[in-house]
């Protein structure tokens, strides 16, 4: 790492620590909820879309195809194995708890934590942004199926309608489409420069997500029980092994390999709490799993940086 990159990394780490501490200290206060919602909107409507738009416009098509295949194998494979095995491991629990454990095990935080971590550790948040966009297309298809199996609430509308509605409300999906269209219809150095500036600004703004990390840990704590350990096994064993196997087969290397490995070790997505509350699953189980795995995920990302 050059001196300039090392200096940038140190500065980002300091900012991230300050935001994390602020989130942890204020996490149980009312203002933290409003600020967390504002940060989430910033990340969802600006940061992730513009990082993704720039990366899709500039990425090598072969690499993008390989990454799509990787996400299909690792993330979807993790979800499918969780849907099959977790109910057997937690058969004594009620259906809402089993459904929550499946979501927590199979749907990880693919944006708000790995994107700033990639920025700090590698100076490039692009691989995580692309991974997140691909994964979220899978999520809007899979979540209605999982909650339909384990929710005690009636979920209105057909599965296909819910999928279309979810995609329509997901800004990174439009950024993905825009990046593909602009690449095909308007290859331009001027546009490249503009997107690069916007992409860098968007990447730096993702550091604000460390405030969300702090508030999540403040609310969830570090309680450990059998369901949490089952979720942790998927986050640190099942999906990483699937990712390593897929990466070897696809020949991924460098920052793209690092991005895939870091994504594979991330904690359950905070959106799982939203899904659980909305569909009557066990949101406290999801919160406990996030609180336990999140610190370990950050350590895992640092270990990946030392290796790749």
C-alpha cells in the first residue's frame, strides 16, 4: 500500500471509529432512530446507486459476468442450504423464529458494512456495490417465498407482484439498468469523468454507515444462544466455503476476490429486522444474531486484507 493510500485509509478509519462510537453511545435515544433513517436514505438513494452506476459503466464485462455467477453460487447457495438445514437444527422453535433464522443466516449485510470496509481496506468500494446490487435482485425474489412459508401473517398479493413492487422501490436496481444502457449507448470520456467524481463522492459517504453499525450494536447487544450460533455458522463457515469454491472455479483474483470473501463473512442484513417486523417473524432473534456476528465480521474483513 502506498503512503497516499495508507494515509487515506487511516483517515477513513478515524472517521469510521468516531461515527461508530457516536452511534453506540446514542443508539438508544430517539434522535438516533431519525438519524439512522436519514443515513439509510442517503446510502440507498445516493451512495450505492452512484457507486454501482460508475462500476457498471467501467467494469470489464467478463468480470461482471463472473461476479454474477459467484453471487448466484455463494449467496443463493447459502440461502437454499439454510432453508433446508436450519429448520432441522432448530426444530423445537416456533415457525416465526425458524423463518427469522433462515433469513439471518442466508441474507447478509451486502452494502452498509462491506462497502465502507472495502473503501477503507482497498480504496475501492466498487466490487461490494456490484455484489450488493446482484444480491438484492435475488433477495426481492426469495424473501416473499421464505416469509410465506414461516410467517403467521397473511402476505397480500401474488409473489410475482411483490417481486415487481420490491424492485420498483429499489434505487440501485435503476442504477444497474442505467449503467448497462449508458455503457452500450453512450461510451464517453466526459461521462466517465463525471461518473468517476460522483462515484468517489458516493463511496466516501458510505462511511456514515458506521453510525448504523454503532446503533445496531447498542440495541442488539451480544447475547448468544443456539439460533445465533446456527446463524453464525452460515455467516462464517457455509457461505465462505461456497465463495472460496466458486472463486477458484471462476478464477477471481485481486480486489474482486477480496470483495467476494469480505461479503461472504458479513453479518445478517439489518433489513432482516424490517422483514421480521413486517411479516411477524422473530425480530429479536435477528437482532441478537447481528449483534454477535458484526464485530467478528469486521475482524474477518481485516484478515482478508492481510491475505488478499
